[in-house]
C-alpha cells in the first residue's frame, strides 16, 4: 500500500505539470478553440455559412498585414505605418488603373507599398532612428499622400474584374482567402526553411551576437520593413476590392489591430519569438471576436475596449511564458 501511495503522489504532480506545460506552449490554439465554443453559445448565427464566409473574408487584410509585421517584430522592431500604407495603395490602384491598365496598376501599387516600407527600413538602419519614431513618421507621410492624391475623396475603382475578384468565390471560399493562404505558405517557408528566416529570428534574439558573427544586420532589418510594406499594400489592395473604392481614410487605426493579431499569436514584442501558424490563429481569434461583437450589437466604442484588454492579456500571457522558460 505504501508503494501505491508513493507512486500516486509523485506521478500526479508530474502529469499535472505536463498538462500545464502543454497548455502554456499551445495557448494560442487553446484560446482559438475556446473562442469557437463560446461563439456558438453566444450567437446562433455564428456558424451559419454566410457568417463564417464573412469572417474569412474580413480576415484577409488583417492576415496579410499581420504576416508582414511578424517579420518586423521578430527582429525586435515595430511598424506603425501599415494602416496608412493600405490607404495609400487603395487610392493608388484606383487612380492608376485608368492610366496604365489593371495589372500594371496592381504591380505598381504593390511596389509603392514596398517602397514606403523600405523607407522605414532606411530610417531605422541607415539613420539609427527608433522603429517607433521612423514608422510613425512614415505612417503620417503615407496617410498624407493618400489624402493629397485623392484630394480627400474616395476614388472609385474603374475595373470590374478587380471588384469581381474581391467579392467573388471559388470552390465555396472567397477568392481573396486564397491569396492569404498562398502568402501564408510562402511566409511559413521563408520563416522555417530559409537562412533569411533564421537570421531574422537571430537578430531579434541577440542582435549584438548576430552582428559579431559577421551578419549584415542592417540589410535584414531593411528587408523586413520592405516586406511589411509589401504585405500592407496587398492588404490595402484586397480591402479596396470589397467596396470597389480606394479610400484615403481606409484602415485608420488598423495598425493596432495588426499588432494585436501578432501579439495574440504569441509573438514577443522584444523580438526573437513568434511564428506564422500562430499569427494566422491570432488573426482568426481577433476576427471571430469582432464578428461576434457585431452579431451581439456591441458598439464600436466598447469593441475598442475589448481589443485593448485582449492585447494586455496576450502580453501578460507571453510574459508568463517567458518567465517560465527562464
């Protein structure tokens, strides 16, 4: 009897510790599954086909911008310009289509997005300006340019092919969702299987050691900001196809949602931690929460409070995990 009792007292805490470790390591997935259960109880409309399709469609711009920002955050940086880049690109493509045609306008607009992101990268790497200040400046510049070129007015997209893509379906899913899936697969490949991805993580984990190893840290930092600008440009382009309008006031404050999605996905704002899969899950969590609050007729003001609480909770959870690792 003593042996049985002793075995029980030593095994149970070990099993409990193992379960707790599993839950902590997979907290993003656990929260996502919990949200799916809660959503079904709070609204009988949530699991309708139309609503789930709507959630996926709304996730696309957020997901694209979040994946781009993830690489910036992995280096320990931040990009506050993503919302303004989205607005600039939505206006740019609407203006350029009548002038140079659909596909040239699309590629030119995405190049502009990457160029604005690259501008932030130059400020951070060449002039050693803090990422917060550099991207805050680019946020203001990009928003100002979108207002100037559009004269402060919405610009209608003069090509139904682009609008039809944004509002169309393929195999039961909105077409823009496939763009997000492709971009996520490419981002995951870069993150997981390339030297670029490993070095980005290394810079965020220990920039000094990475620099002493002979790595051109500045170039990689420049590249991630250009990538973030490109991703935000794609987000702005696809967001504009939903309404058929390029708007200079598109995505005002959206950068906070993007940062929240990456943080909820488990990335550390200190750099070095985060991954593509969890970032996508973080995007879906925020999209579900927003959709659920809309279904429950919760005002936009209250939704902002909820998002703020979510960011605090995510950061606190990440802090707990960091202390546990230490």
